[in-house]
C-alpha cells in the first residue's frame, strides 16, 4: 500500500514533466504566428533549449512584435498603423491636411503645421487580447511541481511512519521452539542463563557455533 501511495505522485509528476514542453510548444507556435514571427523556429527553440531558457528568451523577444488586433476584423496591426490594412478601419487620428498620424491631445500637426480638430470621429482603438494561456503555463511550471513535491514528501512520511513494531518478552522455550538447533546447544544456553543471574541494567551476550 505504501508503494502505491508513493508511486501515484511520482507518476503524476512524470506526466506533468512530459506534457509541459508540449504545452509550451503549442503556445509559442500560436503566439509567434499571431505576431508575425517565425513560428516553427521559435517553437523549436522554446522546446529544445534546456531549463526553459528558450521559452524565457521568446518571452523577452516577442515584446518587439505587435500583438494588437483590429477591433473590426481582428487582423494583426501595429501601433504605427493609421488604418487597418485589411478592412480600412481608422485606428489613429491623422492630420486632415497631410494625413500624417497624430496624437489625440495634439493641437497642431508637427509635419505641416495645420491646426488639428479637437475631436476626430470614426476612430477605433486597436485591442490587445488577454493572454490567459501564459498564466496557465506559468502556474504549471511553478505551482504544480511544488504541490506534487509536497504530496510526495507527505507520502514518504506516511510510508515510513505507517509500519508498526512491538516488543514482547518470551521465555527460553518459546524462543527456541522454532529454532533448528541441537538439543545439546539448547541445554547449554539454558544452563548459561541459569548461571549468570541476569540483571535488568546489564546486557549479556552468548556466542556459540553449531
């Protein structure tokens, strides 16, 4: 029973360790493809690099690639896009004179010095999808192994403490009843025990050959 208790957490830990690279690979491939990166290359780097180094490098590099989406057609756009190249939705304010991109709080176009209107209509702001999968992966990397190690430690403790031992006093005849010894040897030991006058605070040893 104790072996089963220990084997279950170990089996679960092995499953997590085996599935984690697959989960990371699927996530990196989809995220890199969505950002316009080399999805196959980054997937191999994230999976094959030891100790999650490839995955960490990918998370650092991907910040240079846009993850913004057009709110109308969900096409990938960047912060520099004035309009969506797929559906034509206006993503940023622009100068009505030279069409240069401007910021909402600017009053004059820095390119042509044209006064800018206070409000520009029909502008849809790009959105950034929530990355819930990344948090799930981080939870699997950090929380799950810790929990499984705790369970494994408790299992070892239960297995080591589950056994019981007991001591009981037996007589000479009871002890030697199942011993395959010559009767002369048993008689010698019996005589020896009778001669030593044993005390409870002493330890006695008898060595004999047979």
